[in-house]
């Protein structure tokens, strides 16, 4: 028998998401007789305690009887139980200074730590993530931002929508002129964003058409690395090279930006890659974009107008390209920016259920049967009081050097 505990989220600000919904817990219990699930009570999560109880799932404050503990955000150091296996987003694998003590505590307590971000297929590619719903909500917020800037329509904020169904009902209010829209990224985030664009039945065009033709209706182009990067020496673009040798590339995003009105940024940005557009680019009279929904939200990074994260309560701010400072969001020469950095929290039930489906299909079975592809082993950051071989690169970080 393996016992899995669902942790109460304790990080501030509170996160309403859960790794598994009540119905998903019930489905797992029905599928695996050797599995027991226990939920720690919480008054903030998007599913109420009694919804778990109605599905026959036990509640308990003390989860020390559990073998595996599942959360979403970082677990406070004081709450960590020694000698357990934990899964949550630890935000340590990029050597984030603010979580060094968290990793140190997990090592000291002989915890086996599996970060959701480190669960990958043998040939690469993550098993889990909230990226799809970051894309869905971020794209919705992009159209909310365009409506506020243009004064053509108003959408209810995503976090005030009961669920995705209500959010999609709100999209009926969208009234677009013949604008041109760029959507970047073809991973989970970009695909989530495209779900919303397609919900609006906006016509898709290719990059050549986007740059050369006039349209009497709104259109969008869905771009990826080769569409907005080129080798500096003029030779052919090879996808993997931009990750291995980013210094060999330059951005060609301005070829698109001079024709676009709205940019929905869902791309993956590799460290050292060219910025999509710089602050100098944004000053150019050729730069036509006036609304940016930066789902990726890298501060002072590849999207120059993203100078700070925004919040769920106040999702929009203005970036003045001439002063390089924040300004009134709907001012004529200012770029309206949406840069919420915790987008899935706006639709916590839908995002949790989407995440839980992947957890049920691709991860939970690995604990209950042989992990033939060593997915769990490769994803384990620390174990038995030390870093694992795969994460030895964190040694100096762990030691505070």
C-alpha cells in the first residue's frame, strides 16, 4: 500500500490550485487498490474539503503517515516532514537564491525531492506543467487588454469567471477591427493561447502573407524560433543551434512588429538567445505594436516592454518606449502591457484538472509499477541526505557559494 497526501498550500500569496481534484482522487482510488489518498484540510483551495469527502477521500491535518506528498508551490521549511518523497514546484533548479535554504532543509531532512519541472521523457520534453492554462488565460487577457485600450468592448477579468465555460462566453463580446496579431511559441503555452484565438474564429495567415498583404478582417500569424530569428552569417536556420549556440543568431522580429497591432507572447526563451525586441526597437517608428500580452513574463528580457510583472487584480500597465518607464496603460504612444506571472491561478479549477490529468496518466503509475525509463530517478533532485548525480551542478548553490 502506498499512501499519497495532498498538501495544503501555505505559500503567500495563497494559491487555490491543487495537484488532484476530488474526482481525480476518486478515480485513482478506484483504479489502484494499493493506493490510499489523504487530503490536508484547506480553506483556500478551489475545491472545498467536503468535495473530497463526498468522493470518499479522507481528510487529515497530520500527513506523517503518507509516503508521497503532493503540492503545487513551495512547501514552507518548517512544514517539511523528514524522510518523505515530495513533489511540487521547488524553484531551485535554476539556483534561485530565495530558495537555497529550502533545498538545504530538504537535504538535511533526507527528503526525496521531485520537482514537476524535472519530470521529463527520455528524449526530453516535460511531462507536466500549467503552461496550457497560462496560455489560455494569458491570451484571454491579451484580448481584454486590447478591448480596454481600444474602448471597443469590455471583458470580465478571467479570475472573476466561474470556469472556462464562462470565460469562453465572455469572448463573444470581442469586437475586433482588421488588426494583425502575432502569437509566438508552439509549446504548451503557445498551444493554449491558440485555443483562445481559434475560439474567436480569427483567420490564420503565414508569415509572408502577414508581412506583405492587407486584410479587411482581423488575422493572426503563429510563429516560432525560425520566424523571428536568423543566423548572423546568413546561412540556413537550424532549430537546435539556437539553443546550443544562441550567440550565432540575431532577431528578425521587427519584420513582423512593423505590421502588427497585438502581440501575444508565449514563446520559450533560451538563455543567451537574441531578444525579440529591445528598448531601442520599441522606440522606432516602424514598431507598430501597441498591446502586448507577455505570457512568458521575463522581466527586462526578450520583450522589452515587460519591465515588471503585473497582478491578477491589476493585470495591465503602460510602457512608454520613449522614456522607458511605466506610464498610463491606454495612452496613445504607450504600449499596453499584460504581464501577470501566475496566470493559471485565474482559472484554478480548470488548470488543476488539466494538470491532474497529466499527473494521473504519466506520473502516479510510475510509483505503483516499475519505472522502466527511470523518469522518477532522473527527476529526483536530492535523496538520502545529498544531491543526486543528475543535480550535482547545484552543489555550490546548496553550499551557499
